[in-house]
C-alpha cells in the first residue's frame, strides 16, 4: 500500500473515531441494586445492619448470622420498574457539523427487571455460623428507540451482575459478633450508540449525507472479588447496633469494540476516494465498584413496635471516567483515537467525575398479632452523578423511596412470607451533553444533546423464609 493511502486512511479514522464515546447509564445510588430482600424492602432497608430477621443478613451484615438458630433459608424475587423518558418538546441535538438531528423522545428507556435471590445460613455450634447468598448486587438496563434524537450519544446500556457470597460469623456469647464474607461477582455489559460521520464529511469537503451513519457496539464480561465485614453489638435486650463494610474493586469487561459503516479513505491517481466497512478491536471497559460502609440501629420501643434507622456511605468518586481501552498494540481504532483523547491506549473516553454518596433510612415494624407484622419505611438516596456531566445514558438524580410491607410468620411450621412494595420519587433532570477528552476539555465539533427527563419508579418484592 502506498504512503498516500496510509496517510489518507489515518486522517479519516482520526476524524471519525474521536466521536466513539459510550457512557454508562445509572440511577440514584450508582448501579447498586437496593432490592435484595422483601423483608428489608418493607422498611426501605432501614437498620438492616442491625436487624437480622432471616438469612438475607448474609448480604446486609454477615455478623447477623450469629443471631439465627439452626438452619435458615430465604428465597424470593423483586421487580423494579423505572420510567424514564425525555419530555416532549424539550429535547434537541446537533451533529458534529452543526446540523440538527431529527428524531423522537426515544420512549421509556427502562423495561421492568426481575431480581431473584436465595440465601442460607447454618448454626455450626454456639459460637460459629456459616452461610451463603446468590443475588444480583449491581445492574442496569436502558434502551432508546432507533429514532431517538440523542442516538449519537446513547442507544443501549446493559449491565448484568450476579454474586455468590460465602460467609462466616463468630460470637462471644455476650451479645457481640463479627462476620466476614467474599463476593464472587460475574458481570457482563453492553454499550451501543449510533455513529455520526458528519464531522468527517465537513473535514474533507464532502456534501452532507455522503456517509451512512454507523453503529458502535462494545460488549464484554469479567469476574471480580469484593470482601465484606460486619459487627453486631447487642447493647440491651431492646437495642442493638450494627456496622457492615465492603471493599471496592474494578471489573474489567473484556470483549470487542465494533464500529459499522466506518469510512475508509484511499488516495489514488484519481484523487481521494472513500468506502465504508466494519472495524473491530479487542477492548476492555474498566468499571469501578465502590467501597461502602453501612451503619444500622434497631430499638424495640414496645413489645409490638420496633424502630429502625441506618445510613450507607459509598465511595463512588472512584468512578472518574468511563474508558474503552484497547487490548491490542497499535490497534486499528486506538492508534487513531488515543492521541486525540489524550491517552494512546484509548478507544473512547467519557468524563464522569462521580461523587461519594450517602443513603439514609428510617423504618418501623408493628407486630399487629403474633402472626402478622406491618412495616413502613423511608429512604433518601443520593445520586453519584455529577450535574455537569449528566448524559442521555445517566438522566438521574437524588430520589426518595417510600415503602410498605407485611409479614406473616407461622411459628409452628417455621415458614415466613414477606411482601413489600415501594415508590421512588425523582425531580425532573436536565441533560446537556457533549464530548470531552481526558482533561475534561470539549472535543472539536458541534455535537451536543440537550433535554429534560421525567423519572419515576416502583418496586415490589416477595420473600419466603424457613427455619429448620
């Protein structure tokens, strides 16, 4: 291949691949899922670090296993439905050359999700308990219609994670216990968006519409470990406090990045000519999982009324950027985009600059009869999303969570059934998105998406527990 052809193709790739960015979509609380237990959902997860009702304590505080007798099994599922849609009349977008993008709102971007779980604990002896959990600690899903006016910034976003959590707890026989566990997390993700090549057309003096729009698809998976630790103090027969913590980690979702209709330039005797083809490169998407600490308190106000409170801090500031990193030396994509983005190994970069978050919870349980208990809870959940970097994939903000629950327990058989439901309340969220380099400086070109999103959500869960 002649030198002129190589230079022409390199120039075209630099021009078009600088637009390949794919930020991850999340809701309040990052991409952590609160819906791990219907018994805890009834009180909006209040005091879960100090209230080991059943085997789900494996997730909330492994030290709580020490307060369960015999063998305990809990299993169930939750449904989470988030309605998020661009408000009619608010959205606007322009291509890289400044031309407006025609399209619609993209519809409701999040379908209902079902989140199953199962937990088991076993009392080995008076001072030792063991257990495990199988659950979905993280996840998200969003999908715009193909005519979405912001399609050059976001289309599909998926993260599915499942964790196996073996745990152990010990106690001193005087109201103090400690627990620890390992979370083996398998995760897979997908990020897609449409590709706008209008900047390349303008750069080479081609008429608008000379290139068909492309499509970028990045998929990958990984396995990672986090470690959990908990303590539980029984101060009196009515009051106890709990603390649990989890380490952070980084998921490296290894897979492939594929771009369709990618413009190729060739210099020949007749001048510069163009064609379009598919380009692929082995890539990884590093995804930060934050450290977290949860505090909990439980107080039996009377024989029938229990009060619960808690708070969780999470270090979401670990998530400074969403990068797509090449796993090839001098790959066909990264060798052209990396220098423009500020890092030679990068295929794409999105500045996130998330912040650390707090969640605060309060709840109450009324033991109406020996068999029936009624629950209520409230939580304020802070979003890690930086308002200056909110995107079409991340149209979220802080939320309020209101829940109700009921529990039926049959003491003779050892079976307990919990049901719970809740609503999540969001304010409207404004999005003003453009492309940035690794220094948070706007990239060349006019590409931009702006709009206001309406969000609301509901959740419901059922859980069956058995003591043997």
